[in-house]
RNA sequence: GCCAAAGUGGCGGAAUUGGUAGACGCGCACGACUCAAAAUCGUGUUCCUUCGGGAGUGAGGGUUCGAUUCCCUCCUUUGGUACCA
C-alpha cells in the first residue's frame, strides 16, 4: 500500500498540519500547576523576499526544544511575531507608492504560509506585530516610563521623576549632581548646574523642566545625526558605511538636531555586571563588554598658565596615572569649549586655521586618514602638579570631545599616538621607563620600574598607579575614575514607518501624553518622502503636527529597536488592553529560558532589550532584571553561487576551466539550473531572453560553472526556497537536514548533497514498521536486551544533545539507532513507540502519523518523553584497550569490578604484552578503570 | 592595531574534567538484484607500506605513561571593534 514516497509525505504533512490547526493543539495557557519553559526566536522583519533556507535554521532548533520540553512535562511558551516597522517597507513605499501597512501585511501573509509548511508549533493566538496600534500603545507607554524616570546613582536604579522633584525641594541637587553631559552633545543645555532647595523653588516652570530633562532616562538634546544631503535624510549609524550612505554611496556629514536619546550610559555598569548572570557565549559577552568599553583610570586637574586667566585649570582622564612624570604636553579636542579661552594672541591665527580645517573634514576623510598627524599649539601651558613642570597645550583631532574629559595628558614614551605626535611636532620626550624605551617607538608596558619620576622612582608601574591616585586624592586634584565608551542611544528617526513619540510640545518642551490618550496613532498619508529640512515625513502633515496654538507633536518616530525591546513580554499576555502584560503572566512566564537568533543583533537589540527590562524592573513592574537566561546565536546559511563567463561583447559563454584564454565577464546564474557545477545549457537559454541565442564553449562536453560562497540574496540567484525542498523531500527531511548540517552556531553554505541520507533514514524507519506491502506491521513481543540497549542509549544521548543545543549529533544518534534496529530486524512496539516519541520534536509529521498507526487517538504532543532506564545501559565488563608506551596493541575484556592488581597480572601475562616487552619488566602499568590500560616500558 | 572564535579524510562534520582520532552522513570503489540503467540493499573507504608496521588533527616547541583536548611561539581564516587616552 503506502510507501514513504513523495505522495505519501505530502499527504501526511497536509493531513497533520490541518489537524493541528483545527484542534489548536499549540495553544498555551498560563498554568501555575506546571513548570514553565519559555523558548523564543528573534522575531523576523517580514521582508518582501520571503523565507529562504537560512531563516528556519534557528526556528527549527527552537521548535525542537519547545516540543521536547512539552513532552518532558513543561508548560511551554513558544510564540512568534513580526518586527514590522522598518525602513525597507518605507523605501518600498517611496519607490512603488504602496503603503507600508499594506506591503507589510502582504509580506507577513507570505511568511506565515511558509512557516506553516515547516510544521512549527507556534501559538499563533499570541502573535504580535510591532506596527499594530494595540501593540505600540504599550511601546509608547514604556517610553513614557523612561521619560518619567531618572537614575539614582547612589541606589544604582531608576526612580520616578516626582521623587527627584521632592529631593530637589528638600536639598537641591547636592547629592544628585547632573549626570555627565551625553557624549557628542554640544547644543544648548540647562545653564543652571548646581542648586540648593531655595534656588530650585525660585526657578520658573520652564527652567525646572530643563533641569529635569538633564536627568530623564528618555530625554531630548541636541545630538549629531548622520545627515545625507543627496538623500535629503538622516541615516542610522548602521546605514552609514565608511562615511558613505548604505544606499547610493553618497557622502554623509554630521548635523546637529534636537532628538530623543535614552540615557543607557547610566546603566553601563549594571549592563556589564548583568552579563555575569546570563548564559551567553563568551564571544557574545565579549562583544557587549567591548561595546560598553569600561576603562578604569583617574581624572587629574592641571593648572593652566595662559595670557587670559578666565580658565585656571583643566581636567584630563587617563588610564595611566603612573606615567604622570612622563607628561610632555597636553592635547585638547578641537571642539572643547576651553580652546578659545586659553589660546594666546600670538597663536590665534594658527589655531583658527586648524579649527577650520577640522570642520572641513568629512567623516570619510577622517576614516580614511586616521593615522594622519595634525594639530596646533595654543600658546598656553599646563603645570604638572607634582613637579611644577610646564608643558605646552595643543589641540588635535585625535582627541575626541565625546570621551572622558575631551582632554588628555601626552606621555610619548608610553603611548603610541602621543609618541607619533611628539615626533611629528618635535616635542622633547621624557623617558621614565629606562631601557624599556628605545627612542624609536612608545612602549605601553606595565612592567617597567619608573625613573625620572620623583617620588615614584624605583616603583613598578603597576604599583605606582595606586600611589599616584592616593596622592591626587590627598591633594584634592584628582580621583579614581571609570569611563565607558558606550554612548547614549539616539532614539529619534526622521522616518514615517515607526512609533510616534507620545508627547506634546508646549513652548518647545515635551510633556507626556496621558495613558488614556494612547496609542498616539501613526497618521495615514501617501507622502513618505522626508520633508527635506532634515525632519521626517510626518513634518509634512501640518494638521497632525500642530494641535493647537503653540502645541506640537514630534515629527520623528522611534527606531525599530523600540518595538523589539520588549515584545517578548507582550507574548505573555498579548490581548491585554489594560496593561502591557498582567503581573500574573509576567511573574509566571518570567525570563526567556532560551533565546535564539542571529549574532548581528548582538549589540543593539540585546542591549536595548536588557535596558528596558532593567528599567521596568526598577520601577517595580517585573521581578527579574535580565530578560534572557540563555542566548544562542545561530550561524547564517550562506548561498553557494554559480557563475557563467561571457566573452566580452559576444553571446558566447566559455566553461570555467578554459575561461582564462578569453577576456570574459562573470555573471551570476540561477543555481536552480545548475547541477553541481554543470550548467543545463538548454534551461539557461530559456532562463532570460538575453540568453536565447547563447553559444557555449564546452570542456569535456560539459559547461562547468564557477562558484563562490556569498550571502543568500535574490540578486545573486543563489536563494534556495524551503518550499522547494519541502516539495521534493517533505518538511521533516528539511528540518532534520538543516539540523544535521553542522553546529547551530556555525555559519555554513547551503548544500543539498547530503539530504538523501536524511531521507533514507526516514524511509528505513518507515520500513521498520511496515511490511513489504506497506501495511503497518508491529509486534507486541517482549524486546531483547540488545534492542532495549539500543533504544535507551539513543534516548539518553538525544536528550543530552538537545540540552546542549547539539542537534547535528542527535540526528546522528537517531540514524545509528535505526541502522542498528534494522540489522536486528526489530519491529517491536516497546522499542518503536518510545523511539517515535523521542523523534517527534525533530520530525513532527511522520511521527504523528506513525503514532496514530500505533493505535493512539491523541496527538503525540500529549505523550511523555520516554524515561531512560540506566539498568539497560550498565555494563558488567569492558574491553580495555591495552596500550604499550602510548600505542594501542591489544584489547582484553575484564569485569569492571576486577581489582587493579588482578588486572595487572593478567595484562602482563598476556601474549601480546610478552611479545612487546620481550620478557623485560615494565616500569609501570597505569590502569584507568573503564578507560584504558597503559604499559610503560 | 586590539579583542574573540576557529583550523581534523575527497566533502559536511564527530570525539575535550587528557584515555582506541575520523562517529554519522555525503562522495567514491566493489558486490548483489537487473537484459541494461536508475532506484534499492550489502561491503570497503585517513595516508604511506617491503603487510612487520610507520605517519597523522594548521606549523614548531613544551608538560605527560598518554595531547585534537593543557601551556608557549608562529601562520591562516572568520566575526567584532577601531585615534576611546
């Protein structure tokens, strides 16, 4: 009757997918009687290209885990949704006039169909779309929580703004000074820095708001944006590559705009420490640590000697206070506000010219010439506090205004950049590290013993650090300081297709909208081009923007990170209209137990999500402050492209091996008309009208294509659609094969050459349970010891592999199992039933079918994962490899509980050992129980 | 430049509290079935070999009875980051 044929596979998969849908078997409920498990995929951006075989790689792994945990007795939350706001839909709208809402909905439809065909067990009743007003109402609401909070440094947590106001009323800001101004920010800011309670009370409403803005976790400030004149728009950092726009390659310049930012820098330390609590790969943690960029050092005040006395001192940040006596000059960032104050009359011209030069430099120039040494002397001097030595103050663009204090002390013998600077401008170099400095290049060692260093002479640099810091503190001219590279997160986008900011500007100051007014819906429009002045498309909608005399909305929208920063909470309670999720659901589902997605989101998405969860936790909405317990980064599946070589100016195509004899152009050719490397020349002629009259120069009668591993992309014609694989092999084979390809975290090219092996595995399993005529054929006989051993060995290993996310080896275990059962000709129910259950997470369709054939009425999802019975696995004896001087020469079987002395005697008496030792007594015999016996001569 | 990960047959890859390297799959070779081919099934498959054995996990060194696994130096590849003091 039924063979495991293409037709049968199709019938089985359609049958079960339909049944799952009808019976809603994947619907999940909050059920405190069961332990919970939350398995999450990074939700996709629904692009127009649909799914390719690379997308499901991570989804298959989570699907296996979700199904596995479910049959292990967990209540599993395994949802899916769409990161539906974003630039491509907007770009598509500009080019084709299709509203982003429509194209996005269409794309989601395509995605959903493709996902369903792979047999995923998502609870679709919990689907979220970030562009749905019912969803982004809460994105806006959380944004307002950030707006309404500040970071209390003494408690290291977020608090409400109203608490800050009452602190100000009682004691001013003496205990809560202004946070460091956001790096890179130069625009106007609150003029009042420090104040007492009476001063606070005297301030106007507006002045109070300005000060509060300096504390809010979501705040408005003038910050640099990447302005692209040619595109008439602002670009995100990742849309700028080497100073040029990602689309079109136009020059990009910095431009100041008043924008929203998130004060993520206040959370730098907690974001860093939190990494110790979560199970992310070390390299992932390193990338985040790197990004946060913590560095310990000191800030040191230097007195200034200049013509004008308006500025009497400057502060530098250094990680090497131990090198204080090696300071030969100071460098200040050109943008630093003290520059014009200290510049001597005689140096005005030189400094002015240099400032103009710096201003003229575009990002591209700076990127291209990082090693170029430039600078100007201000004519002012700084005084070393320890030896009163006067050193010149320079300005140079290698010192960044946005990091530390925007000023450094130059120690040429210890720092490479300082050294090159000193050499270039002929500044004399002081050597404080003796022979460690060769006069040619700087040596950033920590190991040298200091000399020329006054009270530090003879002290190791490592130890001098502490000595200097103590002295600085004692003198009141410096202290220990920690700096972070991380910047506050720019949160405004000059775009249409995103969440509007839920604020109203009155007199240019933003005020939060009330919760009952949310969501602030994105207005409908047909005009998606930016307004040209650097504002987003919403600025064109005057009626929407201007809501009253002197009352305006924000024309910007939030970045896509906003919706993605908390979506995993919404899945817990997706239809709640009163809260972003109920406390009950949040407490029950809690952290995401395992989160799977691409490493391209390692920095931005993960940091923002971690930030939002920490803030919500601080404000009392959550009882956990890290969202993801475990993170797996699945590798990308790359495409394996094929090329044909056209002889220039002709329609002749030459085979790869002989192409060098001609002048040719390589053209991508659709991988679907190439068999391995051999081109189907007839199909090629039909592929595109241009090639209708193609002629071929063959080698050995074949046209051989060239190849390259590239990103899977439509334009390279190397995209493999999963539907195509499902068409010929079925979803179960696709799933198993993608898992079998290699470790989930590794990137690899797609290659179908091994897929037959997986298909054969299913057929063998099928044949095990069916007779020659295709009828189910199961025996109720009691299984043998061998059969039980094979089964239990397999389920034990597979269980371990799933827990380790090592799916490629679990597929191998199943193959070994079926091979062994085939050679035992085992068709016994007591073996095959547990095996089918264990296989069900990997191959849900065929296992449901077999499960039904085994006489079960309920879905296999309700089965229990088989218990491993160790008694079938324990061995009483073991065949020991006998190695002589490290080389295995023989094998001998011993009971595992045999005393070592007895084993040693038997080993030494054996023929093989006698032969190799030639009668001599060995030096020693090492016996590792259950492992190996080694005889050392 | 800096940080991290990786380097194993013809190919994808297995094996690490140090214990028989190459599991499993692909490919290839041979055999069975067939008039024949395909499909299927079975056997073999790291390399060299005078058939005793020898070499072998990027290269070189070290620790060890024993190293793919630990340590040092170097090479290559991939990812991250970059004038961050």
